[in-house]
C-alpha cells in the first residue's frame, strides 16, 4: 500500500531558500519512495514581497508534486500552518520552515518512528538556539519556563513546529478554529501519542529572521493568554494578599496611635505604598485587558487569512 506525505512550507520573503529546500526535499523523496511514500509539497506564501511566489509557481509548473497557496498580505506563520493543514491531502502531514532550520532529512528518522513504533506524532525539540542572539535566547528560555508552568496543556521546552503527524491528528487540529493561534499549543492540546526527538538546530541558510523582538513578545503573550487563565487568578491572589497586609497595617497604626499618639508621621512611606499599589492595579488591569482584547478579536470572526492565488480549488480552502 502507498501513502502520501504532505509537506507544508511557510514562506515569507524566502527567495534565496525556495530552490534549496525544494532540492533537499527532492533528495529525501527518493528515499521515501523506498518506504512507499509519495509526497506533495505545499508552499504557503505569506504575502512575500520578493520573488518567492514567482519561484514557487515556476516549481509548480515543472513538478506536479508542488502546490502553492499565496495570501493577499502577510498574515503570520500561524496562519500559513492552518492554510497548509486545510490544503493537505496526505495520510501523513509535516510542516517546516523554508530556511532549512528544519532539515528535511530528519523526516527519515521521524518516519522510522511513526512506521515502526506506536506513535501518532513525532515532534522535534531543538537542543540549542545558536542562530539567535543572547536577548532572544534569554526571552525564549523564560517563555518556555513560564508557559510550561502556567499552561493547563503540557508544553515541551524548545519544541519546533516541525513535526510529523498522522491524518487523524490533522483532522483534530482542523476542528480548532480560533483566531488567536499558537500552533505548538494547539498541537499539544489535541493530544495523541507523541514521541520527541532532539536535534541540533542548524543556522538559517539565507536571509534574516522574520521575527522582531516585538513580534516575538506578542507571540508569547498570545500563547500565554491562549493557554492559561492563571494570570487572572494571580490578580485575585495578589489583591487578597494586599488587602490582608493593609488590614494588619491598619491594626498596627491604630495601636501605635493609641500608645504613642503619633498619627501623622510616615507620609513618605505612605506615598510609596500608594504608588506601588497603583502600579500593581494598573499591571493587572493590563493583564485583564489582554484577555478582553483576545475575546474582542475572537468575536469579530474575521478570517485567519485571505488567499490571493492558489493552484487548487479555492472554495474549499477559504
Ligand atoms: N514566516 C512566515 N510568516 C511570517 C514570518 C515567518 O511564513 O510572518 C516563515 C518564514 O518564511 C520561515 C518560518 O516562518 O520559513 C520561520 O521564520 P523565521 O526563520 O524568520 O523564524 P525563526 O527561525 O527566526 O524563529
Ligand atoms: Mg528560521
């Protein structure tokens, strides 16, 4: 029996990498054929403004295994993953970055697990983040620690989006239609038996990262807001602790006034306490605001992406 593997590739201004990744996949496809696995390659162009789309279309003309979806503007990587999953027809599906940081040859190891062991998903965990600067590495480290502790769904440190999944996993993922998407969390949310493989994250082949610190920060906030409501519980807890401290302070001040008759001294410390408490209140107002803004975006029910061009029947994929 023959199987089909759908390979989803997210591309945003990756003109220097398109042919390279295609060639790498083509090499692997010969080895996959021995395992009776055919491939389809789905390039999802996230509104690139360089020649990426032209190059993808050229490949699609030359090789019938290549397909493409092109967005009307940049909607972000999470949207490309969703579009690719909707489009994928394979019995197995994988998604990878176009910059070769998710090496196609890992697919052979992943298939070795999924075909011979009883797993539905094979995920990859990066052993290092050498390609990224110290600030990003620090924030990434903090992010995985925070999300790991707060999330009600188990999260794996340094997990990549790159993973191999059976069709039933994809079907489950497609039932999650939320607007604010954190794909790694969604993959973990649907569950299924997962095996993690570790690998050295190679450097980006060409071009620069598309993630600014600002973009990464909002990605992190999105993930936390999407997968835990614990910050809201923390607001109540901090409020309770402060009320308790205030209560003790009031008792202390009453006793002090009655014994030493010194009711007015200590205003500088009072000013500090007021500023501190206002800061805490504003901080948690901001936390609540984050949740409300996400509810606002969800209720609008805007499409997660808009397709400008594709070589498939568009109606099915909007
Ligand atoms: N990407 C995308 N849309 C975006 C940003 C990135 O489709 O808005 C793609 C990008 O082309 C690449 C992958 O997502 O294939 C990962 O992006 P990048 O390498 O910049 O991220 P990093 O490796 O720095 O986390
Ligand atoms: Mg990259």
